[in-house]
C-alpha cells in the first residue's frame, strides 16, 4: 500500500554529525549512518524523493580516524561546525569510548554543542562519554547490557534502563549495544519524517521498524552461551530469538541441530543450564513483557505473536516466570 503524502513534514534537509575517536566501533557509525543516508522526503505522490539528511563525521583533530576494524574514516575537526551546529549530534561507541571520555577537548565540544543542537545522543558505550560530561544526569538512559552496571556505578544519577533498545529523554537519546544504534536512528527518522518512511527504510534494510523485546531477551540468552563450554548451540539460540512465534518444540529444535530428541534435550540442558522448553518460555515471556511495556501489541495478540499457542498457556508461563498474570503485568507496567 502506497504511503500517504503528508504536507506537514518539514522538508528542510537536516544535518546529522557523528563524533568519532580512535578505535571506535565501525558498525556503531556505519549502521545508523546508513539509515540517515537512505532516508528520503516523500514527494507529492508519497513516493521517496530527495535525501532528507546530510551526514558529517567529526573528530577532535580531524583527518582519518582508524576504527576497531582497521578501516579509516575521514573526519572534519570539531571547529568546522562551531559556527553552524548540526541538527543532530551522535557520539559513536566501542571499548575505546571509556578512554575517549577523558578528553577535555571532546567534553568541551559536547558541552558547547548540547545547548545548540536539536538532538544529542550516543550509540552503545558512547553513553560513557555523555555521562562523564554530565549530559545524562537525571536522564533516562541505556547502554550495552554488559556495561550497564558499570555505567550505573560510575554515574548513579542516571536513570538507567538496562533492558531498553534505546531511550529518549527530552533531546537526549541513548542506545543499547551495537546494532541498537540502527533502531535508534529509525526512531529518529520516524520522529522527523513519519512512520511511513521509517517503515520503508526498515523494509529496505530488512529490519524491524521497532524491535519487539528489549536487549534483556538477548543478554540473558547470550550470557548463558558465554558461560557455556562451547558454541554448539550458538546458531540455534540466535534462530530461537529471531523466531519466537515459530514451532520451538524439542523435536523441532533437535531436528535443526541434527540430534536425537533425547540427546539434544540432555546436552542443551547441560550447556545452557536449563531445559529447552524453559529456555524458550523465558524468552517468550520477556519479549511479551517488553511489548506490553512499549504498548506495541494488544493483550489478545500476544499468545500468537510470541508462540504461546493460547491465552491459558501464556498465563501459566507468566505465573512461572513473573508470578503474576499477563493482565496484571499489563496494568502495572503497560505502555
């Protein structure tokens, strides 16, 4: 169905600037950058028209910045936009963000720009840079799930949400780990250009316009993989998380990894610390909870969306995992 043209969209091309530093994670930059690069204003018929954003890469000294992948990205120095600040300023991430956060030049630049840009944000561990400059004090924020406890310990004034894919608090945006920067960029495009364009981009990039479930659904599963003695089930777990509505019974999962049902159930329980059925149920409950928190689905839709089968099975799963019924969870935490 063709999207409806909206005459209310401000068709002034906006500038998005990415702040880089040595050994920044490449995908933290290129993932969101691709979203903004591909975004288009709708023409008079509602079809994609001219580009909606101009993109700049900035660093303290300017010149090439070598990313964690060994690929250099050419940047302009901070002072190139001193007299003409961008619309949106995003700080990239990567493990080197914690060291970059100590740079006085970077902190001065962000402090000056924070009052002049319409939006300022961070991708993944870039939150540590914003936090060190006080830009997240009293704000809702998030970062990669592995670093949440460290960020909260260092900066207790932050209202940290460990399960968010991204957070927006006023003009300040933060995203969770790595590819969550793409989710955040899509949300920014939706805010600027409307849902139709965000949906078009998501379809073009083969993404969800808004991922159902928070990063907790990924972190809990991946943590068990990390603690396990091998990677025999890594691909299977990835497939489970991406297809929660599918048939994830023991016979079907055993078939996927070419094992007998008995051997699969025994080995999975040993490696992952719980039975396959419990593992799948936990992920489904967490994903359903996140959908309710964000107001992304009606209660009656959840059993089908997340593979519970019917409302009664979902109710029993919630009782086991959360100790309350789905209706009660929705009343307490629903968005």
